[in-house]
């Protein structure tokens, strides 16, 4: 193989190694972005689930309290209706009892008045009849005695007039106590009826006053119970709302704490990945810097050999800031194009320098040993609980980007699966 082909192969190998590293970095970036997107989706899903659960629980508690309030209102209305019915029934019963008492008193009074009137009429009729009989007997006796004693009566006419006068006076004196007794009985009966009416009016007034006082006391007691029940229900509702608010705040605090811990873990993982990426990038920059220096020196030697100038001064090193970017591949390609004519024109004179280039240190940097897919698969099979990428990196002492390409290859062959940040052997 000619030296030109060896140099071309070397340049292609360097470009291929750079492309592999770039692809690995792109895959790592995609993996980090997918992890961040998955974390955001998980957070949104958890937030939506918790919000839905809280909303459903709040609606359920509202429905429960609405049902309880409806039941309590129905019970209160039922109790008030029953109380009103009992009061109406009691009032109707008391009214009927009072009416019956008044009717009975009125009937008794009328019966007593009718009996007394009847007795008075009978007594008056009897006394009138006795007086009439007495007067008739007297007249008959007087008429009978008139014929016999006319002469005698003439004599004692004065005496008879006195006798008749005294008799009439006695009759009238006998009628006066009867009339006075009748008037006194009527007056006592009237006074008894008036007192009985006053007593019954007082009794009915007392019953009505007692009924009104009992009704007012029951109404006040019912109003006090309703007021205390309203305040108790307000306190229960306020306590329930406070409990719901406290539970919601505790849940929100726990959720914020969990999200903060998850964010901190994710930030630490990303920081670790960025640090590893920076380390790999620095190593790659250092490797490219060394390669650029070797190639620059090699190109300078080629140009000096072609021009025949002395080889005392070395080629100027490339700046680190330029090496850190994607420019090293362009520099290598440019150097390869410039050095190719010299190799074609002065091929025999370059043999010693090609051997020195082949033994240069940058070739060892490019050909870093990589763990084989079988070794990685066997190590994962020995750990059924799964391993992280950093664990594989520490065990095999291999860069993470190269292990990521090996794991992708095993995943494409259905030998490895990934769950979150753990890899498992299938």
C-alpha cells in the first residue's frame, strides 16, 4: 500500500471517528431531550390526575353536603309540620273542651233556671189556689152565717169589720214573707249565676292564657333550637371547608416537594451528563489538537522537503479555541489536499517520516479499546435488577458515548431493553 493511500486512510479514519463522536453526541442530546420531555409529560399527567382527583373529591363532598342539608331541611320541615299539627290538634281539643264546658254550664244554668221557675210557678199557683179556696170558704161561711147571724152581724158588724180587717192584714202579712222569700231566692240565684259565669270566664281565660303561654314557650324553644342548629351547621360547614383547604394545601405542598425532588434529581442527572459531555469534548479537543499539531508538523516537513529548505523550525501549533470547534476535520482535509502533490512527486524521499507518523501518539488516542457487545450483554445478564449507563461506564472504563452505541446495537437486536434510566438484558 502506498504512503498516499495510508495517509488517505488515516484521514478517513479520523473523519469517521469524528463523525461517530458527533453522532454519539447527537444521540445523547436526543436521549436527554426525550428524558426531559418524558419528565414533563409525567409531571403534567400527575398534575392532571391529582387535579382531577381533587376536583372529583370536592364535587363528591359538595354533593354529600347538599344531600345532608336537603335531608336536614326536610326533617326540619317535617318536625315543624308535626309541631304545627300537634298545636292545631291541641288547640282544637282545648277549644272543643271549653265549648263543651260552656255548653254544659249553659245547659245546667238553663235547667236550674227552668226548674226554679217551675217550682216558683207551682208554689205561686198552690198559694193562690189555697188563698182562693180560703177566700171561697170564707165567703161561703160568711154567706151561710149571714142568714143566721144577720141580726148578730148587725150587732157585731163593727166587730166583724175589725175581724175581717185583721184577717186580711194577717193574709197580707202571710203573703209578704212569701214574696220576700221569692225575691231573696231569685237574687241569690242571680248572684250564683253571675259568680258562676265569672268563675267560668276566669277559668276559660286562664286556659287561654296558659295555652298562649305554652304556645309562645314552644315557639321560643323551637326558634332557639333552629338558631342553634343553624350555627352548628355553619360551624360544621366551616370546619369541613377548612379541612378541605388544609388537605388541599398539604397535597399541593407534597406535590411541590415531590416535583422539586424530581426536578433536582433530573437536574443532577443532566448536570452529570453535561459534565461527562464536557469531559469527552475536552478529551476530543485535546486529541484533535495533538493530531492537528502532528499533521501541521508533517505538512511543514513535506513543504520544506519539496522546496529543499532546511528543517530547523517546526510548524506553528493550532489555537485551542479553533480545535474545540468542528474545524479540525476541515483542517485535516485541507492538509491532505495540500500534501498530496508532494507525496506523488517525492514518494521515495518520504519513507522514514511515514514510519514516524505511524508511531505517533495520536493513533493510540483514536484507537481507544471499546467493550464488546457480548461482554456488555453478559454483564447486564448478571444484574437482573438493571444497571445505569454510568454504572457500565465505571465498570468497563469506557466512554459513555461508545457504550451508548453498543447498547443501541443490542437494543436493535432485541437483547437489551431500557426502562427509565436502567438497562436490562432480555
